[in-house]
C-alpha cells in the first residue's frame, strides 16, 4: 500500500485518468491526420445506418444511439439478452430502462454473424 504522499504525487503527475503511451501515440497520429478523420467519420456514418437498418429489419428499431452503438428498447430485454449471449453475441443490457445496446460489428464476418443470429 502506498503512502498518502506517494499517492498524491502520482495523482498530480498522472492526472485524473492516465492513458498508456501506445494509446497516446495512436491518438496523436489520428488527431494529426485530417484525411483519416474524414474517412473514419464517413465509415462510421455508413456503419451506423447499416446497424439501424439491420436491427429495424428484425423488429428491433433503435430508440437512440451514436455512430458507435444503437440502443433498442424491448419488453423482452432479459430473454433477448440471454438468447444473444448464448449465441456469442454480446450486447450491453440496461434492465432499468428495458434496453439493449448493440455496438458496431468490427468485421464483415461479424456483420454476417449478427444478421444470422437475429434472423434465427
């Protein structure tokens, strides 16, 4: 266990939330690359629309979200959550608002898998 003085010194030097050196390196390159940012925004917008469409086609119309995830309100939140989990599709459950958060699939295979699971 660190002493209070060591803990305070670390807090002052690290700030409220430390970020690893590799993450800082990647972030600095991304922030400097305006072309990459434009392409990334475009890809995210396309993926957001694709996820909204995919979920909507399976009677899971999103009620909110961002370019990175969509929130789906459902009265069968627990049943759907466990059904998806049993098929290795992980979503975040919010029982207090009866909703699931679907993140963007990362690869084309993951998009296909999500489509297949939802169709089943």
